[in-house]
């Protein structure tokens, strides 16, 4: 496509984003010297209006012409149209019940524009919104497909106005504007923590409600940097012209890989406009190419110098610069002297760093920007005194834009710990030297992450860059690099370990966490030590070492309980591991009570339903199944599945774990078809997205169990053999994931008269399960039952009787949860072999 055609299409799309009454003035400005271009754009606009059914919208009521109004989309009745952009249209929707009335905003692709590129972008927006849940984000409610085939989704209806206009109308001073802006930073940081970059932040997408609550909207051009089919975090690029020039970062104009840094720049641009009344770079009358050149090359004027520059407000068009200055000062409830004092050198430096031309010179995250603004509000020294870190990495950024995008996004999800440590240091009035040391450690950690990705990018060749590969390379150099800076090394090691755990690679995290525990000087950093102990406790628990997991968890919780208010979140989240350990110790009732307490407390503590609540619900389902409360177990697991779906985590490892537990409850209830479908879904998604893992081993074992219940042992055996092989390869012969595949495979072999193979497995199952889970654990009882079947098949009645008696004692001590297992023993004694439970 020629440049002229691209420009015409861009102007058409930009015009569609404006009210019809404003289009003529916009085109006159953009096409002042090119009548042919304007005519081309107007033809495109006319065609778009015909396609969307809006050709006569100025002379006929939209509701009369719009076939959607009054119909239903899912549970919602469609009301009048409340907005329209270049690609989408938004309606008011309403769902009425006996005792409630819910109002939503329903978004669809505009008629006639539902071609592949637009539909893919729309579906991506819906997928992104479904996984986000934050008080400052418009809440995703539902989605579906309209009768005409267009996808739609419903959001919480936000009645507000752009943050800049809201502040002007209420005459907020500069400090009040900054305090409000911090909520926008929090919402953006949350999205980054979910590996989502917005890429189109601007005042019109940050709405303030009447009570001053902010809502971040419009993820239409957002992108998941972890959006590849293989589940790895890989480099991505975006459409060249998907941007808003006044707020887009320099790298967006040239179509380079964008990440956290682009959103930080846009936040800086919004903050600049909140303070000065206009965006940082004057782009009036510019086409896209000229806008890109100015943004890349021109430095923003100091806010005081921009105070008299006319903006988009029609009320300013005929005013002289001095009149504009007076108007804006009045909107900020201040005088020129007061404005000059408010916009101090420190605030100017904050803006300068947020709006730096090179991504590496900007703040590393929205949290880092917010923390510096909080320091400015408190009158403390700000961090934006220089850009030493950015200058050192400037050349690297130019060579490896893609690696920087991935590194910055991953670092943003976890580097909030460094900012928090600094905040704590100031709050507790620790000496300034200690705060400065924390700053330097934070810089060093970020620099090391950048170095990791640079090294990987230089070595990758044509192979896609994955986060797991980068982390493994970075781990190898960690101890050597930070031999002289132990505290920085500790922080970096914990961060990398948590990234491994986010990727589901516990064994990758283990050596890093072990190194933190023995690092010189770690006892002087009790917060970090407690986190390392807790994370390692999770790793060793799943590796089968319950006693060490208990010791590590107890040590972490002991420290957190010294200041329970400060560590309330950590204490709550740690209860899931506590409950799992209690169950492994045979204290099922205590485990359920621990989970119930965590589930009750979580929404009150966090203020919303989140991932950790879903994890607790899913684990609770497993515990309830163990005591025979299968209907309650199914309900708990189903609630977890619903929650994960609402958070966009249905296909994540924790979401699949919830589906697995729901299927297990259905299996216990005799609903084999339902259980089989869920188990097969879990196996297929695990294999597709995550490859070989302990979770895949468990999922295949459970699918095989449904086949054994249907007396289809020949079909179950290949699944069980692969399940056991994967579990052993991933965690060793004593890993928890090996327990049930070994038992079930032994029983399947007996059913197929492969008795000698079954015998070896049953002997190993009794020994390993007894050592890992304990002599009185369910898994050990099932191993004894499997060996009893083998001994019966060999004609060893006495040996079989010994195993049956031992299994009976274990199952009998389980109460109601042991009833189906006791029934299977009774049938086995009567010589009627039954498929395993």
C-alpha cells in the first residue's frame, strides 16, 4: 500500500473517532494543502458510514435505524448507542432480575468492518479484559456472539469524564492532580503485572467518576507479551499506526517492539497535560510522519513554558497566550507564582525521566513513577536526579529493542519489591545511606535483567526468544556477577526464582532459592529471607519433602506473625501451602479449616476476588473429596473454575488444576462422562500449552482412572506408563506426582494378566508412598490394596490378607472419606476385583 493510501486510511480512522460535527475542522487542518487527499478521505468516510448503516445519522434518530436496539445479547437488553469509534460501537445494556438491575456498556465491531484484522484485535481486547480484575479497571462482565456473527462483550458501565477535564472542572491544584494520577499508575502497574501492556493510554481512556474514582478503559490495541500458543514469553510487534500521536512513545511511531516503557511514556504525557494543560509535544497540523519526527526529536518544553500553548479545547481557540495562561491557572486554583513553586525542579525531572526518548532512560515501571511522585508529594528527594542506568544501557537498547520489551515487562511484574523496600526505609526513617543503597540495588537488579535479555538476544539466532531460556542463562552467571554485592545478588536470585515459578518451573527455581538461604548476610534482610523460605517450601512440598516444607513454612510464618498487619497478605496466601502440608500430615480436618479461614478472609483483605482465592477453592475441593463430601467438593471446584474463567485464567496451570479437581469430584459421584470430558480437556490443554510437566503426568493419570472405572484397562495403560515416566523424569522416583500412576498402573497390569510387571510396581509403590506420604496416608493404603491384588493373582492368600488388613486400617481411619475404598476391599476379599477408586 502506498504512503498516500495509508495516510488517507489513517485520517479516515481518526475522523471516525471524532464527533461528526468536528470532522470538517479536523480534515481542513490535516489536509490544508492537499485537496485531493481530503476528497479521498471524504469518500472513505462516506463508504464507512454506508457500511455501518450510519449514513443519515444526523437527520434520523440512531435508535430508529439500529436493528440491535431493543434486542438481547446474552442476558442483556440492548439500549441506545452511547459511543462509536473507528472500529467499534458501544451500546448501553441492561440486565434486570427480581431484585437487581445491572447496567453495562456493550461493545461490538461496527457493521461492515468485521474483517479478519479488526476481529482479531477485538477478540484480543475481550480476552485481555477477561483476565484483568482491579478497582481502577472497568470490570469485564460477559461476552458472546451476536445473531449477525459479530463478537461482543459487556463491561461495567462507567459514567465519568476524561481525567484532565474532570480536574479542570473541579479546579484541582497540581498536588491534587498528582494524587489522583497515582490511581492511574496503580491500574497500569496491575495490567503490567498480568503481562499486559495497554499501548494507548490518554486522558480519554482514563475516566474520573463523580466521586473521584478512576477507571482505565479501552484495551483495543493492548497486547499480551505472553500471547503465543506455546505458553512461552516471546518477542512481539504491533500494527504500525495503532497509536494516538499526542501520547505515543517515540518507538511506537516506527513500529518497534513496545512494552512497559511505552505505557510509562504515555503516563508521563498524561501527567504533563494534567499539569500544563496540553500534551508534551505540539502536534497541531502535523501528519503522522511529522508527528513521529517531532516526538522522536523534540524535547518537551518545561510545563511553565507550555502553560500558554493552545490545546484542543474549543474555548481556547480565540484566546491570546496570556489569556490561556490565566484560564489554566484558574483551573488549577493557583497564581503564576504558585504554579512556578508547585512545578519545582523535582517535578520537572520526574516528567523528563518519564518522557525520555529512549525506553531504557524512563522509569522501569508505573510503580517506580508513582513512587517518585509520592516522594515529591511528601517533600522528599526524588529519584529522577539523573539517568545513569539509562545512559549505560542506551546502546544496548538500540540493538535489542525486542529483548528490552520482554525484560521490562517481566521486571515490572516483580520489581515492585524494590520500590516497596525504599518506601519502607523512608517510613521507618532508616538512615538516608540505607535508602540510597536500596536504590543502587534496584538499579543493579534491573541492569542485570537487561543484560540477561541482551545476552540471550545476541545468542538466539533464528530461534524465538523464550523467558525460560533467558532465565536459565541468567541463573548460571548470578553468583559470580554479584560476588561482591551480596544483597543485590539475593534480590536478583529471589526475583528470578519467582519468575521460574510463574512459568511453572519449580525445579528451575530450587537452586536459586537454596542459594538465597545460604548467602552471606541474608539474616540482615528478614523480609527477603521469609519470602525465599516460603517459595522454597512450595518447591520442596511438591518434590515430596513434607517435613522440610513444614520447617520452611513455619519459619516464614513466624516472622510474618511478628507484624501481622503489615504481612496480612503473605499470611493469607501462605495458608494454602499450610493446608496442603496439614493434609500430607494426615490432618484433613485441620486442612479444611485452614482453607475455609483463608477463603473467608481473602475478599475482605484484598477487596476483590483474585487468583489466590481460586487456588484456595480448588485445593479445598480436593480436601473435601478426601473426607467423602463429594457434592461440596464439586461445588468448591466449580466455583474456582468460574472465578478463573472470569479472570482469564481458565487455561492457566491453576485454572486447569481447578478443572481437574472438579472432574475428580464428578468421578467420585459416578458421573463418568462428565469427569472424562474434564480430564481430557486438562490433558489436551496441558500438552498443547505447557508440554511435558508434573501437571501433565497427574492429568493423564486421572484420565486413565476414568478408563479403569469403565473396565478399559488396555486403553488406560499407555496413559499411565507415560504419566509415570514423566513424573519420574521431572521430579525423581519419590516425587508426589509418581504416587498414583504407579499404583494405578500396577492395578491395570493385573487386569491385563501382566502380573509380574504389576508386582514390581506394587512393591515400589508401598515403599515409596509410605516414605513420602506416611505409613497411614491414603496413598499408602492404595499401594497396599494394589499389592493385595497382585498377591491374590499369584495365589498368595496370606500375603494378600496382610495387605488388605493394613489397607482396611488406613481407610477406616478416614471416616466418611474412606467408605468407597473400604467397599472396594470388601469386593476384593470376595474375589470380585473392581476398578480402582
